[in-house]
């Protein structure tokens, strides 16, 4: 992995932000389920919301490996902060890759500064990971689309000013994906938050259900200006989305390992630090080994994405392994802490509540395994 000097500086700056500004306040904010307004503003000032926006629309677009490491640092401090910029980055990537020049000029500069924050609306209450089974429709009427439907599990739904809405512009199309498009909907165009979803973890950042009833959207809100391209567009966007989720997982895993390693050196039993007991030492060794392997998978997928090579399988592998690893490390960090690991006075209980999101989010790991197996068959195995 070769980061430029500027990219190394950016990662170091985010690391300092996490250590000095996030970690001292995260426990209070998280337990109160308080939106981190001040921290989000600091992230805007650092340019974090513009990491995927190229010139001339933004100023500090970074490589995908750099973006993954920044995501890991944020998640190390508080996974919710990484979640606050995850969907935003996917939407920025979609507009950069497929948007019309008018869409780029109108949206990307404001997205780069964080003035306009974006999210994506894919999942529906009855569909889960089966996106082609969606029921949200956008019917063309003159120079507008009339949109009806419901979306759920939408992060940042109350504060995002732009929603990339996956919908059917031709419900009768065969194959189904040929009738799916993406609309870039402004919040003022009839999107209503119908309810906030209570969650085990991922506190502070709202996750909501959106209802759309007869909303009228200008036809030029269609991403790229051509209907029926949305499913392929979103699948490409989700490559960086899954890399981002995988990097969140390595961040949570790293935080859990750091806490466990520190505690194992400070805590003594039977007259010596507990890391010297073989059972605890073995936990730490396995945690460190698997975390290192997970990070390498994430960076490998990130490098392939930047090279232009197909990386849907690689992003799926990274997401699968990193999320399962984060869950295992979070549980073992509790084991290392003993009874204190179950106390809300220690952060390891938070890692244990946050880690499952990466297993079920951005396409469940069961779906990822299917994608990986399918790609291995199509490609004739794993590249040497």
C-alpha cells in the first residue's frame, strides 16, 4: 500500500481527532443516544465528507485505500461517525461515475464541504437484501416522476438533504433490473420520515423509515439521465460501500483489541498480568492475527477498485471476513475483561453492540457468501 505524503497526513490528522476529540466524549454521547453535532461539524471542516469528490468539484479526493484507513480511524473512535459518512460517500461516487454534468456541478461541490449531506434508500420493509423485489415506483408524467413507496433502514435520514432513491421506473420490465433507476431526490420533494428505528447499537446517528406518497420529482433528477440503469449503477456504488463497511469493522475490531491488550497488561490475577496466562494470551494472539488479515483484505479490495479491476467479489470477501472478525474480537475482548466487560463503564460492551451491524448491513454476510461463490465459479477460482 503506497499512500502519498498528503494522504498519510490526512490519516494522521483523523487519528489525532479521534484520540483528542472523540474518545473523551463518546461514552456519554453514545449512552445518551445523542446526535454528535459538534463532531460532525469538525468532520466537515477536515473535509471528510469530500473524500470521494474529485476536482474541480472538491479539493481533497483520496485513494480508496486512504479512504478505508480514514474510515477505520473514525470507527475506532465511534462506529457511528464512520456511519455518518458511509452512504454519503456512495452517493458521491455514484454521481461522479454516472451523473450528468449538470448533476455534478449542482450537487458535488456542496457534498464535498458537507453542506449537503446525502444518503441512499435501497432496502424496503418486505424486501431486505432482495433489491429487485422492491415496490417503490417512479412513474413518468410529462417532465416529472411521480414516486410512491416505502424505504427502511435509512441512516442519517433526518439530516440528509439528498437521497439516492432506488426505484422501479418500469415495473413491467424483463429482466427486472432493466426497469430499475436511481432518482436523486431532495428532502423538500416529498420524502417523509415515518418513524425512527430503535437499535441495539449504532447510537447517535438516526436510522429511519421513509414514506413517499405521490411525490413529484423533476425528470432531471434521474441519475445519468437514462432510465433503467440504476441497478447496475448501485451495484458498482456498493463496491465502495462494502469496503467502507469492512473498514468500519476493522476499526471496531481494532478498538476492542486495543482495550483488551491494555487491560490484559494492567489487570493481575494469581500474582501476574493476565496476558501471561496462556488462555488470555491465546485470545490476544488470535485477535491480532485475524485483525491484520482483515485489514489486508480491505486494502486489497480498495486497491483493486482504484485499478479499475472488477472487485465485487473482493469487496464482498473483505466485508464478510472483516465483519465476522470484528464480532469475534468484540466478544473475546469481553472475555478478556471478565465481568467488567459486561459493564457499561467499559467501552467493550459498545463494540459488542456495534459489531453486528457490519454483519447484516450493506448486504448480509449470507448474501456475500452467495456473491463470492458465484464469482469464483464465473472466474474459474481465485486469481494467483
